[in-house]
C-alpha cells in the first residue's frame, strides 16, 4: 500500500531530483516553519514570473538563486518539501540535483509551482510559491 511518504517521494522524483534519504523532521527548521517563513507578510521575492508564463527557464532561475543563497551543498544536495498531502508530517526529503532535474514540475493540484528547498545545515531556504498572479522565488535566512 502506498503511503503519504511514498506519494511525496514520487512527486519529488517526478521533477528529476535524486531522492537520497527521508530524514523527516530532523534538527533544524521544520517544514512548517519554512512554509510560514515563505508566506510571511513582509516577504519580498528575489524574482517573480506570471502564473501562466512559459516554464522553460524556471529551473535555471531558481537554481541561480539557490546557489547564491547557499542552499545547495558542494555535491548538489539539499532538503526539500513540496505541496502534497501529508508533506508536513513526512518532513524533509534529502535530494541531489541531476542533469534532468526541473523544479518547474513540482506543481500542486492547481498546476502552480510550490516547494521549499532548505540547506542541509538548516540556515537558508529558497523556494517557489504561488501568489495572486505570480510565482515568487523566495530566498531567506532562517535564524
């Protein structure tokens, strides 16, 4: 029988990321805390694009900001969560970038790109969230 964790892992694998481990709610900021930080009232995007925009360049846009923010390890590893049933309970999924990775495939049931990537150390996040008319790339330090 498929579990919530299986569904989330398959969703993430569908983006071409290599799933390395399911550490869950390990030390550091939780999935819930990261989502709240992304949705904060005073949060400003580092980049944005219309909800209906061509998504061909989304992965490169996010990847550039994630690298500058220090979210990616030297080996391309980071932690991630995406909008999926039960994702808060599952916690973080440790992944690694691959040649075929494309985060624009991390869409919710409304076809909006929604995910948070966190550095393994836990001090930085960089993700994409859907706002009223745009997708926002958000990069934040977590204290």
